[in-house]
C-alpha cells in the first residue's frame, strides 16, 4: 500500500509526494503534488496499474539504444547462433550508427521508416533490411511502445 509524504518547498509551501512499491519491492515516487488528495490518487493509480499489469518503468526508456541492444537485449535473448551472429552484424553495421545515441523512449516508428533516406537503403539488401527493423522493434516494444506501432514497422 502506498502513502504520501509532506515536504516543504524552499519558499515554505507544502508539497505532497506520492510513494508506492513496484513489482520488485522497490519504493517509487508517483509524483509530487500541491494537494494531498491528488498525491493519494496518484499512488492508488500507480498501484492499480501494477495490479492490471499495465505498469511501465519509465526509467528503462531513458537508456540509450546502443546500451540496451548490446548489453541487455542481445545477450539475454534466446536465439540460434547463426541468428545471433546476423543480428550482431546488422546491429554494428546499420543500427548503432543511426540509433545508438537515441534514448529508447525517443525511438519512434517514423525513425525506423525514415532510416533508409540517407543512403542506408542502398547499403542494405532485402535480406538485411527486414531483420534490422525487427531487431529495433524487438528492443523498443519492451519500453512501452505499443504493438500497433510494432506491426506498422514490421510491414516495411
């Protein structure tokens, strides 16, 4: 069960911070509000999202694409050796240069579709273009991108 905590601004005004516990048992903030009632609603809403399975940790979306793909997704994703080698080559050759510095929550379907506009499409053949796009969305869907966005990209 969550709770609210009273804090004071540097000007002496009261602010209420809403706290709750996530699925891993860590304490999280649901925001800071001017009214206690709003703070209580916020932690209740956050707990309801967790109970419904709709909760998305926004902090994971702030990591860079390059870090997520190379350190989290590729090493932990179960696939055959040839598939892994192909994905590593596609990642190094095409994706990290274009998307590596982007944060995961900034990556949109338009970025994937438009990625061929600067000559990348000429450097790719049909065999490597589709898996590369699948690889990008396989990582992005974990961070709150909807399946509708994923299927739009998968068609290209």
